[in-house]
C-alpha cells in the first residue's frame, strides 16, 4: 500500500509539472499586445506581415522585389561598349602544369569572372609599355596586330560577389595563323592584384590568356563589328622562373582554363 501511495504521489507531481510547462509555453506564445497564438505557424505569419509593413514604411517599395546592391555594377561590370566579353576563369591544378607540386594539390578550384572590352579592335589606343613587353613574350609568331589597350572592370568577381580581386592593367593582340593553321589566336594579358583560397593562389602580376579567334561579324544594322571567339575553353598561364626547360629561365605555367561569353548573353545568364 505504501508503494502504491508513492507511485500515485509521483504521478500527481509529474502531471502537475507537465501542466505547468504547457501553461508557461502557452503564455510565451503571445506578443506584446497580449495576442495568443494557437500554433507556431500563426506566430510566423504575424511576424512576416509585420516585417513587410516595416519594410514598406521605410520606403522599400514592393516588399517582394529583389534587392540589388548598387555597388555591384561599378565594381564588376563595364558600361555599354563594343566587343565586350565576360571571362569565366576556373583556376586550379591542370594536367601537365609546371606549377609547384604543392600548388592546388588538394583539388580546390577558384572561380571568378572578369568583364573586358576590346572596343574598336583596330582603332583602340596602344597598350601600355609594360603590357606590350609582356604580350610579346607569349607570341608564338612575330606576325600579329600591334598590342592594344584593353579595358577591364575595376575588379574580378570572386565567390559570388562576396570577394574581389583588383584588375590593374590589360592589353591584347591578334596573332596571325601559324604555318599549317587557318585560325588566328586572340592573346591578352591582364595585370591582377592576386587572390588565394586554400592552396590555390593567383599570383600578383600578369595573367596570360589565349583563345582561337574566327574573325569578325556585323552586329545588326550598325557599322560596328563583333569578334567571333571560340566557345571552347582557353588556357590561363603565368610566367615564373624555373628549370623545366633545361636551364633556369622564365617559363610559362598553366594556371587554369577560361571561357569567353558575349556580355549580353552573360548578363542574361548571371543576372548582373
């Protein structure tokens, strides 16, 4: 009988405790106006409605409209001009590269975009002296257009816009087809401020790009012409000192690959 009384007493204590917890939870599910919510869903709906009212009162307009950061446009894009492309860089260890064995050994990749404009290719201003020197180093033949100035956005867009890499200078030229080839090669160099992620580092200095070029085509009814570039991936290289050629000298090392997309198509794809 004593054990039965103890069990009954324990049951009453546990029951009273659970009731008090439910009552406390019910009291907490109220707002500052004393309104009681029968479920967490109702409370969430009320909070969402108040957030929309607050946003509208602050002059945000349509509460469901997408908010665009004003700084995105000048940082990563260029104003409208002819022959503008968006370069999609994919930097990481490639088969056959001469980069240091520890560089990119984890398999990590660094992706970014760079907006560039070649303007009127044959009437563009001459490239800077430093860009001219760097371009001539990577030419396979001596026949090419004179190095021209290439406009770039102020920064490369990394990690979806949460990080950026400074773009300092740029130049380009179109190399004539070599013996046995009918395709010209667009060669460009871009001086960057450098970036790193894990064991993948984009060194500060000039990056070199090469992509097949198939001439020019007319754009609409205007007199301007657009370069026709290959849809396939081109190579990104960096020049560093090494011994891979048999003696110590400046050599070209593959840093990654890239694609060039016309800016109108890229903006539809990227929404910026």
